[in-house]
């Protein structure tokens, strides 16, 4: 069964939540940029955690037949990007996320409520 783009983005968010990603935000980007339909942004407390989140996401989605088109930043672990075409996942080390402030940069994007307990 093929997932809609939004369902795919929500599945990716759920996987990151399972692995204890912090401050998960899903932005609907389709109306403001051609880059992707959705940006999924989350944080990890260490570079080890950002890589673990990246590994889990890649393994889980690849097992469903959805490998990333591109993966960047894994070695450094500060900002790992998974490009799935319609979905771009940003996994940040907390300090990097504070510096780049993607949520503010793309402030006109609609935020999708994910309902994850803190």
C-alpha cells in the first residue's frame, strides 16, 4: 500500500518519536517552496543520538521500500539530512538546531500537530 506524502511524513515522525527524538516538528512546505512538501525537524542530545536516530529512520523506511534519495551530514552528526523527495528530514544536534533556527526561517509554513507527549 502506498502512503500519501502526509502519511509518509507522519510515519517518519512516529519512527523518530519511538527513538526519543526531541522537539519533533512537521512543517507543511508545499505552498511556500518547491524543495519538498514537508520538512520534518527534530533534535538529539548528542551526536551519537543523532546518528542513532538517522540509522533507525533509514533502516525502518528502507525496509518499507522507501530509502532516502540522499543522506548528508552523517559523519559529523551535527545536522543530518535525509532527502526523500517530497519529505526532507532534518536531524539536529540541539546546539546546531538553535543556531540555524529552521522553524523561524520557514515561519510561514503550517505546523502539523503531532500530539506526542513530552
